[in-house]
């Protein structure tokens, strides 16, 4: 059923001239964008699975690891993403994606040659800059190609690629780490990304100026102020920023939690948790996207309400997982945690594109992404690392577990912002359509 809905979305993108742009070969476009999303997530998700052996070899503390996972990536991502998205919104989205992907893939490979905290931080700065330049163009190109009627469904396919990339980083990364060492994981990801970036440069069509519809003189400040004058967009960004503190903490420290608490190897975590997450990643985004699209046709506020429900359910689910007493119990309890995390993305990305309108798609994706990384990855992993070190120095047992539990408070703030966002979605949609 999910496959038929996705196929229908591709067919409609070729026939519905009122709601879609004239990008040709939409199936190929979707495949390339999903591949870019896959490698974007793979390169970003490498760190958690190689964290423990890398930490030992480079003699790092949890605080330093948190800085590498978070601010070292997030700061450059935020600095680069908005101006590059503004450039992409002027009609160069495919070129921006290809060049940025080539750069972040090269820097991923260079991370595999790091000799200490400083050199690894330089590599992470480069990965953040590259992903900041290319990431926002992925969703914007999807919106150009497929329109808004089934945007959440199409984005769910791209998100599925991202989630499978994260699962592959766990599964293949764990195996490669056990077999060849943690450095090999970076080198493999970098090589694959360089190949896909070349394919995008050669094969991905370029949207016309009519599609993009933005005056070349439109400044970055004008684009940002236009977006944040829409209350729904501002509240949506506040909600994802707050909730990303806990989300990014789980993503960054989840494999380390398994390894430390249950004394398993990275390869075993990859073979178990990686497979569980990967199987869910194939199904859940598609289901969440279909549900979001259907509910949005009944009432445009429903995707925001979906986000509220997901976050409130995530608190007890995460608490139960972190309190598990055995590796088997933890693997069982991580299923609802992963389910809820994967369900967040399609309705959120669809709301971003809906509230931006065709003129500001890349800019909106960049702004929301910058907030996710500055508030989420910029605060979550280093705060959890600092709390873990503090609890450990104080003689507390299971210091990482306690630190991750404290981060769950951010879900309540995120849920409140999404609830307020829902009240302004209709007005925001009208403003985006008339921009």
C-alpha cells in the first residue's frame, strides 16, 4: 500500500501542472535525493557507533566527545546553511547540493585520519559546513519536483533514505569497527559520498527561474525576517529546537549507553540495535507521512498535533528504555523509542515546506536545520557529556543513563511550542501562498 502511494505521488508529479514544478524524470530525482539523504545521515551518524573505540584511542573525555558530536558540527552547519540556501533559492539548488555533498564527503574521509581532539574537530567543522550547504536543498528540490499535495509522503521516502543511512552507519559501522577499526568507517562513507555527488552534478535537473520565483535581489535578512513574521513558522522552529535537545542526545549517546551499561561491542550494537532501527526506518516514515497527508487534508493543524502527541509519548518510552536492566530488555524497549523518533520527521518537514511557500523553501529548510543543530546538537550532546562526567566524578553509577534521563525535560517544552504552532497553521499557510 505504501509503495502504491509513493508511485502515485511520482505519477502525479508529472501530470499535475497546477501543483508541481516541471522537473523531468521525477523517479530519478527522488532516487538521487534519497541517496543524498542516505549519505547525509550516514556521515552524521558514524560518530555514535565509533565513539567508544575512538574515545579510547584519542584519549578523550565525555565532554570532548559531546563537543565533537555537537558544536563542532552544528556551528559551521548553522553559519553556512542560511547563506547557501539563499543562493540555492535563486535557482541553483542542484549545483549547491552536488558541490556541498562532495565537500562534506571529503571531510568525512579526512576525519578517519584524525590524530587527536583538534584534528577531529577540524574534520567535523568541515562536515558541518558541507552538510549545511547541501542539506536544505534536498527538501526544497523535492518540493519543486512533487508539489504540496503529497509532499509529506514524498518527503517520507527521502526521510526513509536518511533513516536507513543512520541504520547502516550502526550496522555496517559496527562491523567495520570490529573488523578494520573505527577509521575505516569514515573512509568508506567519504568515498561513497564523492561518487553520489558526481551523479547529482551530472543527472539532477535544474529548476527554472519560474519555479523558484525569488527576486535575485532578495537578501538573506529579508528572507529570514519574512519567515519569522509568520507565527506558525517561528513556533514550529522553537518546538523542534527544544525537542531536538533530547532527540540529538539519544542519537549521539544511544550506542554508548548500550556499550557501557551492558558491556557489548560496537559490532553487537550494530547487529542488534542497527537492524531494529533499520527495519523501523523503512516502514515508519512512510506510514507517518501518509497519516500526516491524510490528516492535513481534514485540518491543516493536525500535523502539528501529531508532533505534540509523539513528544508526550516519547517521555515514558525513553525513561523505560534507559531504566532497562538487561541488554535484551533494552532492545525490546528501544522499539517504541525508535518508532516515535522516526515518526516526527515527515509531519515536521512537511510543515516547514508548507509554511515557507515556493519562494523560500531552501531558506526555510536551512533556518529550521540551523535551529535543530544549534539547539539540538549544539546543546544536547555536550550537556549530556558534561553531566555524565560530573556524575562520574562525583562517584555516581550509570552517569550516562542519568544524564540522558535529564535531557527528556526538553520534550515538554517542544510539545508546548507545537501546540501553539497548530493554532496559527492556517494563517501561516495563507501567508506562504500569498508571498
